[in-house]
């Protein structure tokens, strides 16, 4: 986190009004290391609120025209702010509500970070692993079939570097806090599209993104939250029959395909993680479905 904030200080002069860091009850001392730095406000949540709620909390402190949600495992560069801000400020781009930039990983390769809006078929393809089969990669949500080497309008840019007009963010009521982690950003992008705003990926601005973060959690917990968010998204945005079909595939079919894949690969820890992740999901299924109700806005 310290390196991320330092990079913002180095390259954000003239572009960044203030840096707001929400500490989700961390125990590694990372928040203490940056508290007191010039222009940095640390907001201590007191507990792990999850990604969506923590972002909403931080956004209440923002007063600029644009809000940038930035993962702590990112390092920005000299054009990370100037290029997307200039793009958003152009009169012809007033319909662009969300902007992302090109991200590089630890190997220096371009990360394939954009995604398509989920529909039932894409979720099912992902659940059954069909999107990993050569020739069927486009059936999934993640745009792993595109090299991300040119600027383009996309459905969704990754939440690791997620710039949005503050007026739009508040018009949408912020992130839906029912998503503890995963899909809260694509849910926001979809709701922005419903209001007539587009998302753009810019290849002429770069930043480093290590990846991991939430994904470095224990595998069974990560699996549970990923599946939980999928069901939440389905019951929120899909027709009822599609949501229930998605629930059936996710809870009754996918665990067997995952276990068979792990067994075929002799990944016995993977079998254990899969069983535990689904045990969490089955136990929480009634609550997941019940919480699909209107929420209060920011």
C-alpha cells in the first residue's frame, strides 16, 4: 500500500486532489505506515466491510469531479492520471462515465482486464469451464480473447483502476454493498450503461497491477465469495427463471465439474477447497437469495 500511495504522490501532482485510504481493519501495519503522509486521509473502518462498502465509505470523503478507485497493489505512472482525465474532459466524451487504463503484470505483460456484461449463457459457460476451451473463449465474461493493445469501448473495466464521474457514482447510489467482493464493479458498470453512460479502456495510459489482493485469500473463501456474488448478480439482474437456472447450475452441477477437474489433475487440495467453498455456499444460499431486495442509496 505504501508503494501505491507513494506512486500517486509522485505522478499525481496537478491531477489528484486528495488520497483517501480505507483501512478494512488490516493487521499488517500498512495503514499506520501511510498515516500522516501529506494529502493522505486514512479512514479506519474498524472491521472488514468488504470492497463495495469500503469504497462507498471512501467516496463520501471525495469532492472532486472524478473518483478513482485504485487497488493497493497498483503502481501508477506518469500518464496514469493525465490521459484518462483528458479523455473524460473532452466534450465529445460527455457520455463516457467510466474509464480504465492498460495494466501490466509482474512479468511485464499486458493484463487482460476487461469484461463483458454477464448473461446466463456466459455464467453457465464459466461454471462448466467451457470458456477455457480453445474456440469458446468468447463465451465467457472475461475478454481473454482480446489482446488489450488498443483503445476501445468495453462493457466493463477492472475495479483495480476504475475512474468514474463523481456525479454518476452518486446518481447510481455507489456500489451495491450486498456484494462483499467480486462483481460489485461490473454491477456498477451495468447500471451506468442503463443510464446511458459508456465505459472505455485506454491503451495509451499504463499502470502496474500485481494482482492477488482479495484473490490471495484462502482458496475456499475466495471460491465462496465468487460464487456468492454470481448468484447475487443473477437474482438482481436476470429474469426469475434464469436466476433459478443459474442457481441450479452453480450449486448442483458446477461442484462436480470442479471436483472432476481437480481429481483429473491430481489436485487433491483443490478437491478439499472446492468442497469447503461449496459447503459455505450451500449454508448461505437462503440468505443470498433472501437479500435480493431494494437497498438504500448513498
